[in-house]
C-alpha cells in the first residue's frame, strides 16, 4: 500500500482555483520530486498535505496517509504532523526561532513527541546525524551559516522519526557548495532511515540528483509524472521539454567583436567594515574585499564567481559607485575613482542590473519614470529624445513601447528583469555589471534573459561583469572567469580550462559541487 | 475604490467622522442659538423640542455648544497634525536619507521633545503669551513633530534598503530627490494612518488642555471647556457633563475605527485572499 495518496486535490482562494485535480501517490521509501515554477501551486500542494493551508483556502479531493484520510481537527492534525511528517522549509533563517539556542529548539521538537509516545532520541545524536558538532548546539541561529541552519531544520524534522519528509526548496537560499552538501545529506538520511521524501524544487538538476520519480507542475496542474530518468531524457509534454531545454543553457554563442584595450582596471581594492564591539573592546575590522586586482577589456564578458559572503557583491558596488573603497583605486578608461566618488559624467558609462527584479522598481512610479531616471545623468535632453531613448531601450529588450505607461506590479518576474536591463541600457553605457541576473527568475525564462543579454552585447558592443555563483550560467556566458574567496581573487582563467582543470581548492570544490546535467 | 468599501469598519468610521466634521462646519454658519447668548432664567432645562440637548448653567443651548465645541476640537487637532507632518516628516526623511550625524541630531531632537509632555509645553507657552486655542494648537503640534519624525524615519529606513533606491543613487539622484521620489510615496500609507491616530489623540489633548484652563477660552467653546464648566455640578446635573464627554468619546472612537480601517485597506500585508504570498 502506498504511504501517501493524493487524489483529485484542488485548492481555491475565493474564485480562483490555484491547484486543480492533482493526483499522485508515494510508495514507502520512495524519493519523489515535484518540479514547478513560482506560482505553479507546488508549495500549496505540500501545505495541503501537511494541513498548513491558510484558513481561507477551500480544499477539494482527498489526501490519505497509510490509507487513513487526514484528520480535519487541528489538534489531531498537529499530532499527525509531529509523529509522521517532517518538514524542511526554504528559508532557514525565518524557520528557526532567533531567540532560542539550537539545542533547545531540537529539544523542544523531541519533547513534544515524547508526550505522544514517540521513541526517544537525543539532541546530540540528531546533531551528529545531520553532520553538525555538539558545540553547534550551544549557538543561536544567527551564529550559524545558511547550510548549518538548514541542517538544524533537518535535525528538528527528524526528531520524531517521521515516515515522510517534506523538503520545500531546501537549498534555493544556499550557495553551490552548501547546496550540494545539504542535498547529499538529505539523500543519505533518507537511505539510512528508509524515509519517504517529497522534494519540491524549481531546480531540475537538484531534483534529478535526489529523486527517483518526479512530477512536473504548471499552473496548478500536474503536467507529467514518471520516472526521473525517463521524464528528463524523453519529456513528453511541451512544457516539460521547454523546462529541460532551459535548464541546459545551450544557446548558440553569438559572435562578438574582438576585445579592445582595458576598459576598467581594478587596482588593489580593499574594503573594511568596522565591527561594533562592546564599549571597551575593539574588534578587528572585517575585510570584505582584500586587494582585488583585475582588468576588463572592452567587449569582454568577465564573470566573478565565489560562495556567498566572499565579497563579490561589495566589489561590484564599489565599481558602480554605490560604496567606497577603503584603499586602492578603480580606473575607467584611465580616469581614477574610489567608489562613490565616481564622477557624474562617468556614471552614465557604468550601469548595474540588480538580482531581485521585484525590489528594483519603485512600485509608485510607472515604468517610463523609472526607466527615465538614469537619463538625468545626461542633462539637456529634450522630452522628445528622452521618449525616443526609452522606446529604443524597451524595444531592445523585446518589450512593447506601450508598456511604458504601466506600473511594475503588472509585470512578471522575467518581464521586470527585462525592464531592469532596459533601464541599465538607457544611458548607452560601456560597462554593465550584472549581479546574479537570473538567479531570482524561473528556470524557463532564465535562458531567454541570458540569450537577450548575449544578443545585446553583440548589438551594442557592451562589456559585462557578471557576478554569480551559478557555474553553468557562467560557463555559457563568460569569456573569462575570476574565482573569489574571502575577499581575494584566487584563480583566473577561461571557463573551459578553469572548470576542466581547477587548480585552487575552492575552485575544485565549486566544480565538484556542480550538479550533473539532467539526462 | 472597491477595496476601500470592502472594509466595513473603515466605512463606518469615515462616515461617522464626516458627520461630526459636517456638524462642526455647520456651526460656523448656523447654530440653533448663538453660543454667547447667556439667559440665566432658562438655565438647566432638560432636552426638549426647543433645546435639543437642554441648556447649561448659564442658559446657553447645549446643542449649539456641542456643535461649536466639536469644530474647535477638530480644528485644533487637524492643524496640530499638519504642524507635526509638515515639520516631522521632512526631519524623519532627512534622517533616513542622509544618515550619520543628521540622523543623530534628528533622533536626539525627537528624544528631547518626547521628554516634555504636551501639558508642560502648553504651560510654558501660556506663561509666555497667555492661554488660548492657538496655544493649544502649537503645544499639540510640537508634540506631534517627533511622532511623525519617528514614523517617517522608520518607514523610510525599510524602504531605503530596496534596490530601486540604489538604482536612484546610480542615476545620480541626491539625498533630497531620493527622499522625495522614492521614500515619501512609499511611506504615505503609514503617514495617513498615523495621521488619523494623532487626530484622535489631538482631540483628547485639546480637551485635556481646555479642561485645565490652558486651551480654548470663553466665550469660544470646546468640548474640554464644556466638561470643565460642568464638573462642579456633576452630582446635581450629570447631563451637562455627559453630553460633551460622550461627544469626545464618539469622535475619538470614529477616528480610531477609521484609522484602523485605513490601515487594513492600505497595508498590502493585511489584504485578504492573495494566494501569491504563498506560492
């Protein structure tokens, strides 16, 4: 008999049906993955299984666990969750109580289950099982790294020895190396405890690495279900085919102009942050960027990769003039600056595309106002030229000039990122800094945005500095790669060579952590 | 607009507030009797067709006094809120946009003003220039400044970390333009809600100041002043205290309901039925 059986599940909010007619079943010990983009209803489906939907959701269909339908009463459902279902959430920082030590949080999970007669476990054993040391138990969540927090979440989920572990995008907030470690940990624990896994992700490669059977969700419906191998190697539905194609990033490389002389030179940039200590103790300043030195040739696409917190975003902020270097200097076409003292007439030559397309537009300004903002850097433009430039850049990113009058909330994530690129292009810059340009986007639009960036580079002779931790994207886009660790640039090379024969320890770790391509 | 009407408390609060404002406005052009008209023989009358709410110890018509008093209360509170917004919001925005020493100065300034209750400020002003409605306005207005400065700064700080503010800085906008274009429009809802709360607090404060004799002076009247006049006769003629007291309570409740409703209607986090927050 199957452990979990979902049949004809539908979830409605008011008049909108967000999940409709979803059916699948999980065998004991199986590792099942649900793939879907944001808004596809995959998270709501798992919340329905755990009985955690908001009160105004109307649920249809049946969900049975071991042949028993889920209890309606909240108290019985809470007991069932505690005994049989473990959950690991996406954002480990908000899922842990910041005021409780790790030991106490895990202890609480254990204690609640002792009351229900579950077999007893020790905090220490759980910590060891998820690969943490006992001293980590004494810490507060903010003293742990993202990966460690996710391990603590897993330990809490394991406290009741659940039959079913639900992991909802457990690695999307983590960087590449930690992601791989957490995925390996989950696979390991499931194998050891013969636990059933329901894994939710938008990342095909993570699902492929972890799951034996997968379902693809789109617009609240299950599009395709089957063996992981067969779905990924021979997708039947057009939507799945698009997803699989998009995850490979294979778009034909465009010819771009031969590299010119050095456009930007970064010379020994250092950025220290003061750390606030107590009244009488002085902390050593935190060095975010440590003597970074490199140059970008005009027309080049240079990528800066590294784990989160290695200082790559700080360096980008100094280059675009949002932050100021403690020491060292940057030269743009021979003119020297140190960060925020970037001369006004040079500002139009550098622009930045932000990571999060939802935070990068003022919700109260229409698109034309937001896009036109950088044109203040070119005084003396007539209203007509401004309009013309706006239309030009919006059309360059493949959108319609009629969209200029609309407001940001009317656009999808992919469209907003196109608009963000349009805003970066409106001053006709020479250097565009792209800070994780696609990591906040859905898989299926990532490829489109990258292809757009490649085409724009060829059309306008742009120079790119890409900040990312996504090696596959970097491999597809970059001419040259810099690897950064703890503020220092530790390795440099062409992507093909660098990823085939990594020299530095960090680069080797990064390459090793790369998930295999699907099918 | 449909969104506003889907919040019943907002509708009730707004309508009640508007009714009081309309009554107050009406008192400017018409009251059943002139409020200065003292008519001792007709004092302490019970409510009747002639005097809807009866008459007070000087034979003045209570209905006329309440109408006029409500207007004074609204006017004092509204101007005080305007003073608070006009001075406090720019200070708060400046603190958030410039940071550093500017922020320090603004925060210490607000701490300093917070340390003096409105009553102390009013006593100070009265000692300097004598009592009157204008003094109440200034005293309550000064008290409103740090409130709005804090609210504006708090709201602006959370907006200032968003990428579109950084995009504005990249586009060469100065701190003042950042505050005007990007910060202010995004904290408007906070300010509107705080405004209604300060309105109701202002009405209470005006009543309090008039009650201790530092606010409105006769022959003009306010709800607080009516309370003061009636308190000596509370045991003999409780009606004279109940009428202005209930009027204050009703106005403040109406404003608070309207403020709560506005917050629910404006704050997107409290908006119902939005499945996108989960998916």
